[in-house]
C-alpha cells in the first residue's frame, strides 16, 4: 500500500487543488460573515447610542452601551470557556505549533472552529480591544484541518476521495493554505497572506507550497471581491459603508526628503523598544491570569471577561470628556461631514457645540477598524490635539494588555496597529508642529503601526506586504521597509516575538529551526531518556498488549532475533497506531511460523492516521485469553527505513536532522557491534532544550552565555 | 576550532550585516551604472539616426545604426568569449545551480563579474533582444561571492574580519542576498527581489534569510532612489528621461466586470501554451548552437553574435515599412508629443507625413524598455493597428529565440515581457473591436506579459509582486494572480520552467527538492558506485599521498583498526582539503604513536574552504621520501559526526536527507556487524537521477510512468 497507481496520483492531485480552492472559498465566506455581523451589530449599537446622546439622554445611552457590550462578551466567553477552550486567544500560536509538528488534536477541532467564529463576532462587536484577524487565521486553519480529516466515521462520511490525505505532511500543507487564506481574508491582502503563512506560520518551506497557498489566497480575494460587489448594492445592512478593512492612503503622493528619514528612524527605534516592552508585559499578564484567576474555575474566567468589557465600556463613555472640542475644518463642514452623525466618519460631535467635534470621541466612539481609519486619514492635518491622541494611546495600550489572555477569541493585529497608529500620529503631530517636513500625519500613523507591528511580532516581509496591500500605496515601500527593519532589530535585542512567547507560555514543545549552542556538547546517546521497549518480529499478542498498556511510546523498534543466533538484527520501527489496527481487526496467526498475508486484509486507508481526535486507544481493545497466545507478524507494517544516527553523533546535528526533515522518531544506533542492535529512539520531547537542560544542568551556563546574540546567527 | 567565542560571534554578526549592506550598495550602484550607460549609448545612437532620417539620408542612417550595433555586439561577445565564458547567457541558471550546492568556481569569479557588466551594457545598447535583468542577478551574486571569499592571498587582503565566512552555507546566504539585490536593482522591485531569491533561486529557505535579503533589497531601493534623485537634476545625460525601468500604469483605475475574466482566462491559457513552446524552441536553439556552431571555435561564436546583431538591425530598419501611418491623436498633437522626435515617446514619424506616426516604428525604433512602455501605455486606445502589433510579435519572438544562446550576457525577462505585452495588446485590440469591455488595452498588455512570464518561467508569487511593483498599480492584483496561476498550470503540463531547462542543458547536477518515484525501488546500498577508499586513524604519509594522487574522492572514511583487534571502528570522515593542509604544512609525526598537537599548529582559518578558485591540489605538494615514512594522525581533523544511513534505507529517503540538509557526503553503514564498519559514501553524483537510471536501466519504465503528473505532487 505504499506504491501509488496513476489513478491514485491523479486523484491526489485533483483533491489537493479542490481542497485548496474549497479552503479559499470557505475562509472567504467566513471572513465576509464575520465582517458583516460585526459591522451590523457594532454599527447598530453605536447608532442607537449616538441617537440617545444627541437627545441628551446620557445615562440611558451609557447603560445601554455597557449592557450590550456585557451581553456580547458574556456570550462570547461562555462559549469559549464551556464549549471550546482552545478558541481563546489569537490562535496564531496554536497554528504555528501545529505546523511545527505538534499533535494537539483539540487545536483544530470542529468545536473550536464554531466557537472561534461566534466568539470572535461577539468580542469584536462588543468593542473590546481585540481584532478578528488572528482568529481568522485560526479559522482558516480549522477549516483546512477539517477538510483534511478524510471524512468522519461518526457521520458516515467515508467517501474514498476524501481519504487521499493520509500523511501529516499533507495535512500540514492544507493548514498552511488555511492560514494564508485567513490572513488574505482578514486584511484583503492575498500576497501578504502567502508570505505570512510562509514566514511566520509554517516551519517547513517549499516552493510548491508557495504556489498552492498563492492559489488559495487568490480564491479568497475573488470571493471577497464578489462579496463586496454584492454588498455595494446595499443588501448587507450597515456593511457597505465600512466594508472590509482597507485603510486606504493612496490619495497621498509620498514625497519625502532625506530629512524625513530621521523621524522614521526615531519611530522604528521607539517602536522596537515599546513593542518588546509590550511583549514582556503581555506575557506577564497572561501568566498572572492563568496562575491566579483561571485556577479558580470556569466562572472566574467568564467574570474576568465581563470585567474587561465593563472597563472598556467605561473608558469609551467617560474618556471623551477629556477630549478637545475643535472647530470643523471648512471643507468637511461644507460637505456636511462634520460633525458626522453616522457610525463612521472622522468627526464625532459628542458633547461639543454645533460646528465642532470632539477629537477623542472620534477615536473612541467607533469600531477599532474605523478608529484606525481615522488615525490613518490623510490630508487632515491638525485634526487631533496631541493630548487627545496621547490619552487614546495610553487607554489602548492598557486595554490591549488587559484583554489578551481573557477567555474570548482575541486577535492582536488590530490592537497593535491601533497602538502603533496613535503613537505614529502623535509623533507626526509633534513633528509637524516643530518642523516643516513633507510627510503627512496619516502616513506617520501608518509608519507607527509598522513600527509597533515589527517591534512586537517581528515579521518583516509579510508585514511589509500586508501593510502595503492594506494601505494601497506602493510608494510607501522604502519607508515601511526601513521602519520594519529597525523596529525588528531593536526588538530582537530584548526578547522574542510575541507569538513565540505565547507558544512557550502555552507549553507547546516547539522546535526552533536551529539547535542551541549547548547541544554541540552532547551526543545523541546523551539525550536518550526513555528505556527502550523492543518487540520481536513475530510477537505474542499478549506481550504486545502488555507493552501497549504499560508504556506510552508511539513507536517500537522491531528486532529479528531469528537469523544468525545471538546476533539480533534491527528491522525497523512499528507504530503504536498500526499495531492497534492489527489488534482491533484481530489479524493474528495461530503459530509463530504460520504466515498470514496481512496486506490482503487491509487497505492503506485503514492505517491512515486520524486527522483529529485521539484515534484508537488500547483500553478499547478486548483480546480473549485464547487470542493472547496467538502471534502477530510485524513485518508488513514495519517501517524498514527509519532515519538513524550513530550514538556518537553530535546532538546538534541530530537536532538538525530531526527538525529539518520533520521527524517524529529518530533511531540511535550503536557505533560498534553490540548485543543491542539499537540503543534507543529520540522523540520531540528529547530535543526540547528545557528538557535537556534539566538532564544536564551544568550546560545551563553554556546555554545562556550568548543569549540574544545567538538569535542573530540564524 | 569549532567552538566560537562571544567575540567571534559578534564579529560574525557584524560582518554578516555589513556584507548584506555592501552587497546592496554595490549592486545598486552597478544597476545605476548599467542603466546610465545603456540609456546614454542607445539614446545617442537613436537620436543621431533619427536626425539623419529626418534629413532623408536613409542609407547613411541605416549604415550608421548597423555599424554601431555591430561594434557594440562585437565588443560584448569578444569580451565574453575570450575573457569570461561563464558570463554568456542569463546567469540565473548558474546562480540557481550554485545555490543548489554545485561547486563550479568560475561561475561567480571576478572576471565573470567584469565581463557581465561590460558585456551587458554592450548587448543591451546594441538593441539586441536581450535584457539586463538576468545579468544583474548574476552580477549581484558575483559581488556577494567576491565579498564572501575572505580576502585574497594574491592581493594580500588577509584582514581577519574578512575571513569569518568559512562555510558553504554562509557563502550561499550571501549569494542569495546578491540575487535578491539583483532583481531589486533591475526592476526597482525590492519585495519582488526577495521573493525571487527565495522562490526561484535558492534551494533552502529559512525565515532568517528572508529578513537578510529583505534588508539588502531595501538598501538597493534606497541607493536607486538617491541615484534617480541626483539624475533628475539633469546630470546624467539622457538618463533622466527614461530612467530606471518602471512601466507605470497607475493612472488607470482598474474596473473590471465578471465578463472581463473570460479574455483573462484566454490570455492565461494561451500564455501557458506559447510559453512552453518557447521553452522547447529555446532549448532546441541552444542545443543547435552548442552542437554545430560553437564547436567550430571561439571565432564562430563571435561571428554568430555579429550575425544576430545584423539581423536585428535590419529588422529594425526595414520592418517599419510594413507599419501603418496613423494620424496623431488630437491631444498628443496639441501637446507637441506626436510625432515625437526624441528618443522616447509613443509616436515615431519615420516615413509618414506630418501629423502622422508610424505605429510599428514606435515599437521597433527604440530601446526594449521604451517599447514595453509604449505597449503598456494606457488610455491610448487605437494607437496601434493590429497588423503592426502582430508583425512586432513575430519579429520579437524570432529574435528572442535567435538571441538567447549567443555569446553575450543576455537576460530573458525583458524579451519575454516584450513578447507577452505585444501578444496581450493584440488580444486587447481584437477584444475592444468586437466587444465593449472595460479593460484598457495597456492593461491587456500587462496581463499578456504576466501570462508569458508565467508560462515560460513558472514562477508565481515573485513574478506577481515584481509585476505589481513594476506597474505600480495594486488594483491589478486579482487579475495578475489569475493569469499567472493559469499560465503556470498550463505550461507545467508540457515541460519544465525555462531556467530549469537551461540548468539541465548546461549539465549542472541539480538536485530537485523531491526524490523521483523510482528511487523508492532502490536502497542506499544500490546507489553506491565508487569503490570505498579508507584510511587508518594514523596513516603513513606515503599512503595518503598515493591515495590522494590516485583517486578523485573528496572525503575518506577514517577507520580505527587498533582498539579491539579484528573489530575496526568507523571514526568519521576526513576531507581531502583538510588533508592537503596538513600535508602542505608537513604536520607529520615520526612514529605511529608519537603525539603531535596539530590543533596548536593551525587556526580555523587555515582549514577554511577557499571561496572560488580550485584551492590546493595534490600535484603542487612535494613530499620527500624520508617524510613518506612518517605518519599523520587524522583524529583532530576528522568529522566525527557525519550523517549516516543504513544500507537498507530506501534511496528516496536517503535522497531527502541528502537534499534537505544540503550534504556533500552521506555515509552508508552496514545493517549487521560485518568486517567493514562502513560500506561507502554517497555523493551528489550518486543521487542524480540520470546516473541512477544508467545503473538501473530497467527502472526507466517506472521513472517515466507518471512523467508530468509527478510534478504536481510536490
């Protein structure tokens, strides 16, 4: 069942591209759905509140806004806590971990998908300081993973065509496509999506994967375009006005002199510093939440989410009082755009007199997307007082920190952009006050957003392209590149990227692409920890059952004791899951030497790895005492070509082999002929630096000797 | 000398980024230089000829143009044939081969660099159907490679800081940066450059490399921007007007309906078909040239180049007679732009009467860059008669085929774009005649160029981004993506990408990222061909000399025969180059058991691999007969952790290991203890599919069974 016929190859190819297309279509539709729901719910909420405010019913407006927000967050967090705990947070660390080869089935389970969609709608509509972008990446990955399951036994979906994806690699490829589709759908940035999937999400790059993710992203782009064309006709409620996020700054011609580079460098450096501080504080908050609050049970989680919603609502209602009432600019007044009574628009009246607007309310009393749009708005110098922007910056920074870690789906892109944009705008306002530079204040906001993103998330090319596609202005390219390079470099001096930190916090045994320096001091044999459990080529069923029950290993070396007496031969590896299949179907032979053609009993699909869920477990398999005495011949299910290293191999080199080829088991062979033909099996956990340092604490000194510099070495 | 101190790490990091920056600056400057030279030489040539034509001195004009072209091509091809044969052609296949791990020192040698720069200027100015883009990639790679040499003994450049790059991997990283810088400089497309380097050029992707190439590209972008700012002040002769290529179509708002998708699909499909036909014909032409003409010696090569130049000149002079005289459009007439007498401009008068222009002359009688600009020109419907565009298409197609393969530096991007753009414009003219579609004729030309590029070069994301950066219009994105996807898919059905074909033609043993299906039928032991030549741990100098003289192996297994008698132990691999260092410095010990601390005699730099050039050879080393009887202890220079596979390992898996980790030697170990502790060493040549099929001809059937489908499997 390892060789494939022409027909199967064709089937595989067709399904591969069909699935890539389906992922695009579905993710695109979900992106539309979320945007539609958020725009309508949040829009209706804001419209009603604004109307009440206009008729001076302040208390009622405040209570209503707070009430709606609390209900939305309650809905979202209850779903999250009780039905899909894996849906909390951004989801990008989870996708990253999965693509690194970590098998945590609940990460991409169907319930996670549903909770993520609904919870994300709730949390974003409630005006929390969260984005829908990270969750969309997770959603795309979930959709991809579900498609790659190969049908479901429970729902009797066992069409053979669905089952062509048998290998982890195939599923990972699909999930990579899903992640790309998520970003493409979230930001309307197809090329950015591809680059994000490859730079940040995936651990193994291939050119051919590039092409497939590109295709998926293109499909998403087409779906979104068709969707917005339909919505332009006004059938989507409040959606048409705000629409899919696109912070267009293409109406400015970017002329910049060499003098402009100075503020750009300042932005980059400060973005890197503040970004790394943000990373530090964010990880502290998460640790605090999980250590002190989440221990108290599910209810505490829900309460925390509601508390954050309350604080957010109060900020949104009270802070505008600190804003500045400014007269409407002439043109906006003429065009009847100031103050704007609608949901969107740069100018909110709030408590100001006619013909004036409250600048802080314009930022606070709106959705996050619109706030960013207002900050990015070009050709509007002097729109905001610097104090208002500063207040907004502090408010957002605090809320972002408070919010990430509570039990709702919460993306980090939009909050970070919000922080960065207000910081950038602030710098822009101060610059334009003191000098006469050419750059628009709105462009400063864009560059500020780039600086914060670079300083916190530490991506480069993908962020650059996403920002360009978002702002639709290619002439910003050199400046955006410069800011990203500086802020990432500065940030890297202090700590790791935001997603890496959260991967560690969640305890995923992620393998970096490079070995740690101290691994050069160890050999492969040094890392062996688990006692080796071997099986004979033909083994008694009872023995196998005992081994499977009493160990948690997933692979066992098969040894042939028969041939030259006293010289056992290593045959290969047999997987627990394959053994379980044989046990379940009772593919036993009565005597040691009777031969049973196992391959005739099974098809390749029977041995396919289940996509999610735990698969079979040994406890569900019953074997009679009579069968206990029968035999299983492992030969047909043995992987005769496992990757091997010699015991004296440097651990760093073994790590490279393990990581680059994405292995699950690496056999350690003796260098000189010994009684044992194999010394042990290395698995992912044996390579995790923390575990190794626990074994060899004296290496800790070496490990931390060049702590941050080593990251440059990559 | 394997462990690194903090200081060395810092040194390494600083040099890494300094070099990345230097590569950017130098490549940017060379790009400016080439553009400047081409614009001025070709511009002056065309201006003089046009002036002669205006005063009706046709014959003189024709002779002058032909003469100048011949001289330029003669200069270029003589340089190429006699001083730098590796500089002929595009250079991208060479860079690709180098980055795949193929060691061909002359590819990136200094003479190649110089010839490539000068030859490229000559060939492009002569109006040949070649581009300067491919050569610029090669130039960037050469610059990077030279920087990575670690100084030069000949010129006494032995500053220690220059020598931090000792490994192949470091040099490959630099060359990847160079390739990115080349594209960034050629197309003014920094992001496109990064993607090109990663998608097409490099064989091993890493996120960290992404960041470094991104930095280099950003530096190039800044250099180009400063350069064009200086040139705008008019100090660069004719350069200011044409400038760096940028085929701006941003003045069109791309509105397209679903109906427009149909012609786009047509363009994609036909682009894929014609692209693959082009690939086929191009490889045939190259084979013809190298089999029949180039065998006749250097002079024949020069003659061929001159012949092509002659044909090009004649086409350029005579074909406009077939063009159509059309009246100038009103606005252009008013603005005094039609007919244009300058070098650039959409409308050339040629033989037409006043107030009219010859549409074919507007395409032919100009530089390639300007011709593309004219084809891409938007908001100019009805500018060209369809017959004129058709003639131009046929002419360019023939010239492109004729030209690639002659002995001048010749990029393929611009010719392919030229073909595609004229094809697209033709489709656009026909479409706008029969229907009333919304797309501009100029945009059709852009999409046509995308279709041809995709159909011939088979890149996706990088081409997409390069085209977007070139045309400066992000709203084209969905259409460009679609065209590229279709044309690449269609093209892949018929044959491989253009660069892959030329890599094969040049005989580079490129290892694809995937193993061939037939390799599953073989084991690692099956691929062993070379008889194994072993060395003892302490070996006589005479024996070593004999072995090095009589074999061409680059690595030898070191066997310890001493420990338990009769049970030899495999110690590791020793490299020929390291042995030569010991031999040259006569690090011998008089007796087998006397111990000499070799490590004290040498520093790590002594063992560093020379960047280009052949390094040491055994013939230059003299050993006296007395020394012949002395001993060398290999232990200190033995690599004790070589990667190994068991003899029964599937060859496909061994291939994956070899290719993914970028190895040069892979040891094959016996499965059961035997007399021999190691069976053999696999090298790159053992894995090349053609070589394997020669050994096992009966597998040929299997190998070609799923010939093209397998490429989808990636």
